């Protein structure tokens, strides 16, 4: 029988991701102080608190509607450039889920993340190597697509989290192609991109919840 998850598991995943950002937002701002404005931890925390509030305000609703509400709430919060990007990601996740669906299987989970990243890529032209959050998102997605239903959802999310963290750590070797950091040239080499680490933390939260 195929593994199935529903509202309780999905919201547990999201809230676990919120907790990861709560625990690490100071570290993220410290990282950002080397390559940006030093406020990434504050803005990503604000966006993820919007996720938690949206879940609290919408108990037990359909999964597609849940992600739609989360996405709009994230985009509406004062989250700098992070708000629109993550808002697009969460809204896109809901696009892959049937309107009235209360549960999804393994393939549904993979499709959900792929749809989120597809929508995110309409907002961001960045790719792996550009020192952005895509350095974590895209390897995580590759890991999810390489996983098998036999291994289960948890194993797939663990693989995605590992890939996201490795992708983020690799950003230390890159020059930035976007944002304020692109003006710093070689000075950003040796510094990890905080946005990519945020994404790795989100996937760590997702994986620990299932």
C-alpha cells in the first residue's frame, strides 16, 4: 500500500521548518552581514512566522487551499525579496494538489515540491552556481526525483535535506550573480550564502517531521 500523508503531517512539516528558522535566524543574519545587509535572518523569520500564523488561522482545510493561503500570507508580509520568492514556492506547491484532496502519496509529495520550485523559478532567474537559494532548492529537488516510493517519504526528504545542505555549503566557492553581493566580486568567496542555508534548514525541518 502506498504511503499517504495529509493535513496533520504536512502542517507538522511546515511548523518544523518554522522551528528551524527560529533557532537559526541569528546565524543567518550573521552570515548575511558578510555578503548583504545583515538582515536575512530577520526577514526569513518574518516570512516563516507568517507560515505558522496561516496554519493557525486555517485548521483542517484542504491541502491546495492551505498552500494558497500560506503563499499569499508570506507574500503579504514584510519579508523583503524573500517574501515573494518563498510565497511563490508555497503557492506553487498547492498547484500540484487536486482542489479537494485531503491526502497525497509519495508521487504527490514529489510533484508538490516540483510545482513549488517551478513557480519559484518564474520569479528567480538564478541557477546552481549563482550563490542564491537556488543552490539549495535545485539539488534538493534532484534528490527528491531520484528517490523511490519503496524508500518512503521520510528517506526522500532526508536525501533532499542532505543535498540542500551540500548545495548551500558549495556556495562558499562562488561569486554572487544577484543582489547586493554581486557588487562585492571575489570578496564573497569563502562566505556561505545565507538564503541557501535557509532553504537547507527548511528541508531539514521537513525531513525531521515525517
